[in-house]
C-alpha cells in the first residue's frame, strides 16, 4: 500500500539553526500539506501546496517557514531560524486529485529545539 | 475563530462495550468531515469519512447533523486494539486545510 514517508524521524537542533524536514508524498498525489502537533495539543495546519505553489497557509506559517518541491518526489519544509516553540511533531500529508480527497499522513518528524 | 470541539475524555470502557464520541464544529461552511485515529506519538490515520446520511464501517458508525453542526462516532463491541485517541476533523473554508479537534482518548480494558 502506498504511503507517505518522512525523514528524519527525529531532529535535534540548537535555537537559531536552520532545519529542513523531508517528505516523499504518495506518488500520484497532487496536493501536499504540512501540519504540526505540539506535545499534548491538537494537530495544526501549516501550509498546503499544489501545482508548485502554496495554495493556502495558516498564521503559524510565517516568514521563517518555507516549502519546496525540489524534484518530482520530495516535498520539504524549511525552518530558517528555529525557536524553542518550534519543538513539535511535524507531519506531512498528501491527497489525490481534489483538495477534498482524503489526506494521508506520514509518520512525522519529531523536532526538538534546544 | 473556527473550532472543532470534542470531549477530551478519557473514556475507560471494558472490552465488548459500546462507546460514543461527540464533536461540534463552528464553521457552517465546512463540507468534509472525518474521524481519524491517532495512537500515542504516531500520525493521524483515517478511520472513516462522515456523510450526511450517516455511514457504517463494521463496528463503527458515524453520524452528521449539519443543522446542529454535530458529528458523532459510535464504536460497538470495543476491542483492546481500539484504545487510541479519536480525532474529529473538518475541512476549512477553502477545502484544503483540515481543522482538527483535540481528540477524545479511549482506553479499552480487559
């Protein structure tokens, strides 16, 4: 069964450092998303991406965040200058031909900012 | 602010019990509704979509009341493996982003 994969599973970084979280969406999907979940809190939407551009972003997705699809398979989230409050689980998701299609989530990257 | 509200629980039930979870959402423009399941420190996994006419998938039944902006999930004959957090999820206005509730924790005991 096709699945979304994410690397690394755990990333530890120092405050102020840049991190790149990587995702490989399901191969024939067209819509890509990043969500985050701070420990003990709800899953929060960050950004959606379609046709090589951002289609929607939340207020959390400020100038320190960026997304890219550098090739035909990878989808990345970059945090330019990490803050302590960026510590969270980051989930990538993808969906098929329509934005309302089911979103399938990857296993997540746990980001710890020290 | 557009929110999805759920009773956080925890719900502790014995094996074989029937348990019901409720959810309310504030955005009347929402078009898609889901129940996801999340195991501890894992990704959300789709349990079932929720349709206006109500739908059933084995031991799981979901209902939607658009007028009351209310969604429910009924689990019959609970199994130990049903222990997880159940997330009520609706789409946001645009149809892209999902809006998650905080989840209801279920523990099924022998």
